[in-house]
C-alpha cells in the first residue's frame, strides 16, 4: 500500500465562479508545489478543461483525475470522478444534453474559459455552467456508475448545495460509498445527526476557486497499485471510492 496526497475538488477558469488564474497549467504547477500527488479537476457541469489538465499534470508528475461537480435537479452538488479521461468525456457529452440552456453573462457570472495545456484559450462555453441540470440525484448516480465512475455528495456540511440541507437528512439511496466534508471539525456532529454516514469514506478536498486555496499535502489515501503508472493509480483510486466501508486516512 502506498499513501497518496490528494485534492479531488478543484475548479478551473471554466467554472464561472473560479478565478481566471485557475488555468490547467497553473493548477498542476501549484498542486506540485503543495506536494499533492493525485488531483481531480471538477468544474461545474463540464469536463471540457480535463484534456488540457491531463497534459499539464504529466509535466509535473501529478496523477490527474477527470471529474465534474454536477448540479442535480434538486440543486445538490455531486462530485463525479472517472477512471479514464475517455469515460469522463463521454459522461460530459451526456450531461451536455441535460443542462439548462441559459446563456452565460460573463460580466455578471464570470468567464467560462476553455484552454489547452499551455494555457492558450481555445474557446468559451456560452452555456451558463453553474445552473442545475435536469438530472435527479438518482439519475446522476446511475449515469456516473454506467461509465465506471464514482460519485459522492460534495460539501455535505454546507447549506448551499449540500445534500443534508436540501433533503433534510442524508438519504439511504443512492447508496453512496463516500461523502465530502469541507470542515473536518464537523465530522463527529454530522455522524451523530446522520448515522448513515458512519460507514462511508470521508473525503476532504479544497473546492478551490483560487490557486492559493488548493489543499496542502494533508489528506491521503492508501492504494495498492503500481506507483509507476498514472492510469493504474487513477483506476485504483476510483475503485476505492466506489467500494463500501473504507477507512478514513
Ligand atoms: Zn459545490
Ligand atoms: Zn465546487
């Protein structure tokens, strides 16, 4: 088993709410400086910057994970992570058909910039990405699963777009294996009020919208894998997030 420092919730300049300095190359560089080994890009309702992120991470020896922070029809934020870039891009093309067709107003919501691995702008997403999709929580869980991915509710300790605040309590179904908790001092209290999360793996990621907010090397996950192969590490990680009753590291 090898421990890997991770941050699995980050927004690039494609998310309207994220800083334009959150370019794929800058994120990879900052993650390297912070000592992270596995980093997931999870923009709102899109994976369009994941191809550039993969190439940028390769230069820094970081294991990239292609992901998305999906907004469900209930306005719940769901972290979706995939074992391959290809699977993520296929999921992306499915989600595209479920977005609310509202045009972005960059002057109000922020720019949605698509880049290559050298931080050259290759386009803009004109559809406002922060809006809810019409995929229910159940639909989204099944869709991610059908592409071999792992999904789990984001920042369940938060009022805004947190599953507990929206549903009133943590649901039994879908049977999530993990939860993301932003403020780790709240873990015990959350387990008391929602005992169902006691046997779930707790993931703590930054939800960084600015480079300085990317996590330091504080959270790690132990994986039994060939450490010389990024795709093997990524596949093992995603599998680990799907398997139930994991231990928290
Ligand atoms: Zn969120
Ligand atoms: Zn987020």
